[in-house]
C-alpha cells in the first residue's frame, strides 16, 4: 500500500467538517476552564453552535457534490458518508439540547460533559468515512472512549456505575474481537482497504475474521446475540446519554457494515445473507417479546431498539441497492421517533423523578403535549400510518420482497403486532389510567424545541417522504455499479416458508 501523509489544500477541504468540530472542541474546553462560573446552558449552546456550523458545512458539501478520498483510500468522502455525518451531527445537536435541563439538575456536570459528547460525535464522523479495517478500529474506539465516561457519569448512582462497568468490559471485549478479526483478514488478503480486497474464495481464516468483525460491529448496533449490554446500560446511563447511545453509534456502525458487505464481500452475498437473516429474526423476536415484561420506560425502549435493529437488518439481508436505500431511510425515521420518545422521558423524569411506566398514568391530563408527543413517537416506532415509521417499514419490506425473503417478511409482520401490544400499554397508562398526582407537568423550552423538531420530522417523513427518499437514493449511488447477485445459492426453505 502506498501511503502518504502529504495533503494538498484541495484535499484538506475534504476534512473541513472534522477540522471545524475539532477546533470547536478545543474552544469548549478553553471557555470552560477560563470561565468556571459560566452557566452550563451557555456551554450547551456553544456546543450546538459548533455542531450547527459543521452541519452547514456538510450540507454545502452535499449540495455541491464535494467528494474524494485521502490516505490511499483509507478515508473517503462520498454521498453516503455525508448522509451519515449529517445524521450523526443532527442527532448530537438534539441530544445536547435535550440535556440542558438534565445537566442543570446535577451540579457536578461541567463542560467536559459537552466535550465528551461532541468528541464522540467527531469519532463517529470519522467512522462514516472509514474505508479500511485499520481506520475502522481506530475510529470506532475513538468514538467509544467518550461513552465509557458518559455512561458512568452519575458518580453517586449505583445503577450508572454498574452500567459503566458492564459497558466498558463488553466494549473492550468487542474491541478484542475486532482487532483479532482484522488480523485474520489482513493475514489472508494482505489488504486493509475494502475496495482492494479482491476476494474470490472463502477460506476458514477469512470467514472467522469477518465473523469476528461482524460480532464487534454487532455490539455497536445491539443486534442479538451481541445485545446483552443494552438493557442495563440504557437503564443506568444518564437519560440524554441513553438517547445518544440509542441512535448515533448505530448509524455510524451501519455505515461500516454497508461498506464491508457490499464492497469487500460483494461476491459472497449468498453466504452472508444467511447470517443477516438469522440476526434479523433473532433481534426482532427477542427484543419484542422481552419488551412486553418491562416496567421501566428506558428498558422498554432498550428492547424496542433491539427489535428495531432487527428491522434494519432486513434491508441489509436484501443485499440490493434498494435495501441499502431502505436502511438509510429507516434510520432517519428512527432518529426522530426514538429521540423524541427519550425527550419525553427526560421531561417526565425531571417533573416526577421516575422513569417507571406506571408513573405515566394520567399523563394525558397532566401534560397533553407530552402525552400526544409520546403517542406519535410510539405509533411511529410501531409502524402505524401515516407516520414516518410506517413508510420506513414499508420500504424495508418491499426491498426484501423483491428478493423473495418472504419468511423474513412474515416474521417482521408478526413482530409489528407484538410491538403494538407493549406500545399500547404505555398509551393506555397515559390516557385511560388515573394519575397518581394530578398536578400539571411543566415542559421547558429546550425540551419543547426537541419535541417540535422530532414531531415535525416524524409527520413530514410519513406524509411527504419523496424528498427524503430522493436523498437516501442519491446517498447510495456508490452501490449502483455493484452486481446484485441472485440468491440461488441459498436453500429455498430459508427464503420461502
């Protein structure tokens, strides 16, 4: 591999979004150290301003079709990378906005909280551009370092400490799997860059190596059987951190999975489709069934998130460009619905000091706005028309149907019915059960702003999805030249019931 650190001014332009965010990270620390009495709210808005500038730069790149590659194709900036970077930065802005009231309640939160969130977002932006196995390892670990601290940020909370320990131990284990998998793949191919791997046959070492890499990335997205950290980590983490964990890292990991499967492993589609079908069925079924028994809202959304990842894996199992389009579109719908639901949890928790489902009784009377928002978000997650989640699930199922994955679609439809049950349990509590405390719940300005954005996104994507479908279709144009291999190598019993 010919590798050079020489970067021309035109090449430096490709790194402009990351440069802006890096400079802003330094600014956040300088302001925090220089003005120790500065209110945390000001640091939050300063962080949002930097993320907004980065998002504007990414939008300019997307409109101007600014693309390219650096470091012998180890770093690529294409339309898909731009999509995921905008996805990550946008979700980070909403999380920081939702954090303001939560941070105000805990006086020990300082500027490092916002620094760690923005630093994790920066690492995930690099993940979206990672085009080789070495960059995948470095950027994935870079983005995870901040989460190790953020998950255990509530120092005096035993649940947060437990969540931090479990997340750290399993995260280090996943890093070991990734490192060992990379070593096996490099040993078999002599290449690190995905596009340079001219794979023509599967050797035992190559198969084990890619399985280990998939296991490490499966940890990031929370797919079964790599999900064990999710319920306790979601439950014990600060709620804004849980919201961040539930969406941004999953988007970054799917950016890597798409490049790995459709660039490095495109010739072996009939083999890896089996793996993805199994992971999808297990994730959907396990997540939805276990969610029924949950009594805590964060744990319910944790198991719901596992099931949602199963839905996304349907699109990946389709193994086509349309399936890839559906993945990006589904993640977009999940962003608004999931972050919106967590914003409601933050608002209710701030008012009543509880995250138990039973304490949502009578929420429709105490705060009609919060109850309506949660209703919309839960119905979108369940896939009820005309909300965004319905269009996302329809897109996913159509992509799978075109490939004849009827058994997978049947399992997905059954799981939609199961998910409706536990989502409606929450709705029943909010609108039918009597409130334990009839006093109204006040909603702060930042939480209202997050809820308005998420409601607008959920409704707009559901009612008029055309601009968003056009966006995701253009974002995956890099896969247009790849041959969509038929699934003839898969036993018919696996594909058809």
